[in-house]
C-alpha cells in the first residue's frame, strides 16, 4: 500500500512539472506588443499642445512594448528604444495568472493570461477599473 502511495505522489509531481514546463516553454521568448485595447484615448481638445504631444508619446511607447521571458523565470521589458526593466516572473499553478516582480523596485504586477500559444500571447491587466488587454506576437 505504501508503495502505491509513493508511485501516486511521483506521478502527480511529474504531471505538474510537465505542465509548468509546457507553459514555460511557450512563454520563453521575445514578444512584441501588436495591439493594446482599452488604452485611454487621446483627446487633443482637453490638453494643451504640450500635454497632447506627451500623451501621444506614451501611447506610441506602449505600442512598442517588448517583453522577453527567459526559461530561468527572469524577464525584461523594453519600451521603444528607451528604458528597460528587469525582474522575475511566475505562472500560477492553474496557468491563468502571470505575476511579474520588478527586481529593483519590488513592484508586483499581475496579469490574466487569456491566451498563450506558440504564436500568440494575450494578457489582461488586473487591479484597474478599465483593464488593458495586450496582444503579443513572437519577435
């Protein structure tokens, strides 16, 4: 009886680790943002010329977002040709949440994984009234 319990535990661990490896293999690459939904629209009538230009730069920068996920659970995020941040990521055991932790600031962002395949990654931000939906394709 004890022997069967040990075999059952080993099989369970093997199944869970193979699922984790599957999602880690799928996400471990460079992803280019191709579309962002629910990004606040820019209304030039509500801004002065300087604020409007800054808002358009922010929108363009978000549309040039590139995330690189590595197999060692580290990631980097680049926006345009400017800044790059680095951290660690974790995929939840039920494969529906992606947690990103910035190393330097100890800042945590959690995203709902809507879709993760070889050719598509779709994430929804959490904790905001109007969540961003980000669509990525491999680089």
